[in-house]
């Protein structure tokens, strides 16, 4: 390799690492407790009208960012970088593979300046040390080879496991849908179907067959390790592009915010309850689209799909969004897991947090509404019917008459989407994707490891995903409505908001009695919403 290409790489890497650090430094936790003074209806338009360079069909986005969310300078900068990326890319063809030792590979890409920026940011915003970005920790299940059985039960991919229909003790990951989208020819196609068998003696899952581009592969076959890598690649590709980006941001987040802003006035009690979990969504989705989904953006550079395959996937996968996946009990029931007897650590973790949200929402709603009021409140009816219309698969509400408890469950699902689901499918990948030796975002046909430009892009993209956002554990009392006709209700609403913090802090303390683990979702780590 010539001295000139090495120098070019040094300059290129230095510049784009500087851009990633600047994004990290410039993002401040949002104030999520100040509600806009006026109602700010959102008109949704086809994605391609907002982003003509990105051929994603079937998804709608806000025509304009609401006034109270606007970040004009940040948007100009993001457009500038998205265009500059095409002129002077962060990628440089011909770079060598990353180091064989995963810790060395990480140290070379996650540089001291990256880490210094984290410390400085934490000091600048007086961040609770518990919430500071830790250096990635390798989960035990990512030692060689990756333990698919454990990955299926805890961590970001736990949501893929479902009961297989043909046998009572068989389970599966079905990530075959990705085979419909074009991928780069030097990479294995990022799709797989994994069949697991329950091992009651060990209370665990054992992968017994992986179907992928290599054919049907079994544990004793020579290609088992390679098939395992392809399966992990399929899971992480689907998680990042579909579950995190398309479902959580573009569908769940965007439509939730649009319906809330359009149908609930700022002084409607339900708006106050939802506000911290949606404010900032439209501007944040816009900025992230410019960084990740433009041609030559992060998604195209990191994952296995071609640009047209990527855009087709996002447009099509949006239709599979189901809000019930944000309701751990309903989701586990849908996947046939409730009575499975498996040690579903992530499910238990998520369910405990969901139940805190559910209790909070119901406690708060009952301050303002009886079941009958819920059914007759025109704003709530409009909000519900708009979301039923917009969300693929609707709200998943039972057809029985609407009650406070049922509405609280819907509210809890949106709170869960914005905090727990976003953490699990987005920021938590920090502890998974950077261990590329067993957790590859691409699997090369010639057996090479990730080239260093792809890995650097992956590190920077995950780094920016972990910017400091508004914490979930905070004081929401300023959201409590002051009503001239009902002055006694204001302190009770403040107390209801305070109780959420008390309950989450109690859960945090309980969880801290066990050793920290990279797959665990702690209330203290969660954010109020998906927005940066
Ligand atoms: Fe995100």
C-alpha cells in the first residue's frame, strides 16, 4: 500500500471522525417538559416529496417540521455533510481488514478523542455518571462462535424468537424476508432462518439448523460457523434497518407525533402525558434521514444491501409495523412464547418496565377521565382513529368499549416504543455491533474481515446513535395542567408524574442488585424519547 493512500486515509479518517465527534458534542438533551403554546397540526406527505433523492415508497413524513422543533442550523449542516459525503466519502476503497484481535480493532477506531468527547460532554451537561457512554462491553454470547441460543433469549435480537409450528419444543428466527432485496455481490446475502430446540435440562435454546444462502446447515457441518455469522448478520441488518429505523422512527415515532400534534391541543390532559415521549421526532427523523439514508449514507456504507435494495426494504417493511410488538405480554403471546418455560430474560426485563408505564398512564388518566368520558372525548376519539388509520395493523386495541385501562395500555405502548424499544434496537447495539469478529454487519465471500473504512463508519454511526438525550428518569411535574376551574387537580397531576420517577427509580435499585450486563435495559439508561 502506497504512502499516499495511507496519508489519504489518515486525513479522511481524521476529518470524518471529527464530524462524528462534533455531532456528539453539539447534541444537547432536549427540554421535554415545555409544551408548545399552540396546537401544531402536522400534514403528512409521501417520503419522496420531502427527500427526492431517496426512492422510498409507501411511507409518509411531516411536510414541515413544527416551529417548536426546528433546528435550522443543524439541518443545513446535515445537508452539507450528506452532499459532501458524495464528493469526499468517509470510505476509501482498498483499505486493509481490521485487526484480528477485536479489542485492538475497537481501540484503533474508537479513538482517544472519541472517548475524550464523551467525558467532556458528560461534564458539560452534568450527566449522571450512570448514563455516560461506556466503552463497549463484549457480551459473553459473542465469544467465538456467537451463541445464537443466548442471543435469541436476551439482548437486541430477543424479539425475533417465535414458536415453530411443527414441533412443541422447537423455536425459530425467521429472517428470510431479507432475501428479496438486492445485496452487494462480494457479500453473502443477509438473510437466514434459524431453527432452535429447547433444552429443558439447561433451560436454554440450542440452534440445530440454519437455512441461508449456503443451504441447510447443521452444527456438525463444515460451514456451521459461517452460517452462524450470516444469521447474526441477518438479525443485525433487520434490527438496524427495519426494527429500529423504519418501525421505531419512521412509522411509530413519526405517525405517533403527527397524530398527537394534530388532534390533541397542548392543554389536553392526554397531550401532556404524551408530550415528553414525542417532542422532537420530526426534526430528529429528518436529520437522521440525511445522515443515514441518503445515497452513500451510513446505511448503504455499512450493511450488505445495495442502495436500491435498501430503499425497497424500508418502503416495504414499513407495512409490517405492529404496535403490539411494543407490549411485551401481547408480543410474547403472538409469538407463542408465554407458556414456553424458556428463560426469557429480555422479556421479563421489558415487561417490568412496561408495567410501570401502564400503571403510570392509568393513574394519570383516571385523574381526568371516567371510562364514559374517554369514550365521548372528541379529541381522544380523533387521535385514536387517526392512529388506527395511519399505523399498519392499527393500534391492536380490543374491540370492547374503550376504557381508561385500555387507553392507558395504548399510551404505555408509545412510551415503550420511544424509550425501551429505541434503547434495545438502537443504542444497545453499541455493545454488539462493534465486535465484528462474531457479530458481522457484512459477511464477505472471500473470508476477509471488515475493511477498516467500513468498521470506522460503523463505529462512528453507533457513536452518534448514543448522543445524550433527555433521560426518562426526570421530573415531569411541569407538564401538570393548571386548571382555573379545578385547582385541586394540579398537585395531584404533579404527584402522578412524580410517581413515575419513584417507580422507575425503585426498579432501577432492584435491578442493580444483580451484576451489570450489556443486554439489560436499566431505567436509568433509558431516554424519554427517540430524539437527538
Ligand atoms: Fe434511533
